[in-house]
């Protein structure tokens, strides 16, 4: 009787050890260089590159905020959902050996390319299948490998490729500027056709300095209260919409002189430059029977290093379009 009990205990132990070794072996396989797709909660990321069919999106973090393609604010919700995806995606199984070659070819032909960086170091580099012929069966593969894996996202029944959006309009926020007054080190406002109105306003060593750019002279007297108020105007400034696929307008603006250029430098030295352009009037006369040459409601805007043309409401940006005399009046 005692021997049978011993045999049973030994059998249970052997089964437990075998199960442990099997799980460990499976985990070791899934931790290999061919299965690096997701991210842990503690992995801080600096930037993400997504590309597909000649289109490209860059998400990067700067000063605690996320941007799209260098100058455009990213939607906080979209960024958060993307990192939730990276934390939650799961490997269901490696591709069957007899299907692997076909899958590799299909993924390389129809894919979203994903590159993720941490401290400027590439930590994830893989392809997400975007095949129209195999819906709701999502394979991923580390770049330059031949080991596809069937993937899943708990609670999600669609195609995973749809969650790796290579679409600026999805990622971008309609915020033009979003600084607190304490975020700003300097603002330079230039009116090319009215240089006497141009100015540079900086905050250094607990005081404001105002420079007349036309004369290249620092002002002796001006209102510090107005200067502080002006810096506060750069919070939550939004644009109306993006003008898409208008090559004629893009070429026209590229050859035109801006109406006003606003160049901001934050306290960390990061620059952000917006050029604005008058929008020709689309109506023959206004409500007062006058014939204005320019639209009184909207103007165009373009950030430096961006091809996008923004349509901006005057009511949103007007507080920023100050002239140097604004700071001199009623000192």
C-alpha cells in the first residue's frame, strides 16, 4: 500500500516537472528574437514609424507631448489606444510549416511596417499583415525573418492592421498651439509687408524683454502685464480644417510672401514656426456692401517642415497677431 502511494506521488511530481519544462520551453520560444512585437508597461518609447503603400507616419514625443510628422500635435486618445494595443497583443501560434512560405510572401507584399524606438535605439521592427484575402486572421513577422505568427487582441474581432493606422488625419489633433505662459521662452512675430510692426518678446531671468526688429533695438519701456498676457494667449489655439490634395494652392503659397510668421521657442529650446497667408475673398462684397480683397473669416497656415495647408479662423488666431505698439500703448 505504501509503495503504491509513493508511486502515485512520484508520478504526480514527474507530471508537474514535465508541465513546468514544457511551459518554460514555450516561453523561451516566445521570447525569441522572432516574437518581439508588443511592449511592456514600463517600456518608455520615444518615437514610432508606421509606413504602408508609400505613406509614412512618424509619432514622436518631445517635452512630454506627442507629435505627428515633427510639427503636428497628436491626439492623446489615439496615442494612448495605440500603446494599449502594444501592451495587449498576444501570440496565438506560429504559422504552420506548410503555410509559412506563402505567408511570408503575402506579408512582405501587403503589410504595415512598424518601427519603435527607445532612447533613439530601435527596439521593435516588424511587419503587420494587411492582406485583403485573409480577413480576421492576423499574422505578424519580425523584419528580415521568415517566422510569421498568428496574433490576436483580446476583445477585438477586426483586422489588427487597421489599428496601425498610416493616416495623418487619424493621428493628428486640431490644436495649432498649446503652451502655458510658463512653457514659452520667446515669441518672434514678423510682418514681411509691415516690418515696423514686427517684434521679438522674450522672458529671461524673471523679466520680459521686447525688441523692435525693424530698428534692431530693445525697447526701454513697455507693459510687462501685456507681455505676460500675450504669452498666455498661446494655450489651446485650434485650426478649422486641413486642405487636402490642392497642389495649385500649395505651389501658390510656396511662391507667396507670408502675411505673418510666428516663431515660438519653448523653455527647452524647441522651435515651432507657423507662416500664415491671406486667403483671397470668395464673395464679391461683404455685409456692408464693401469689396474686401481678402477673406475676413479665414486665413491659411503652414508649419515649417510640413506640407499640410491649414485653414485657420481669424477668431482663433487674432489674439496672437499683435503688433509691437500693442505692448507700448497704455504702459
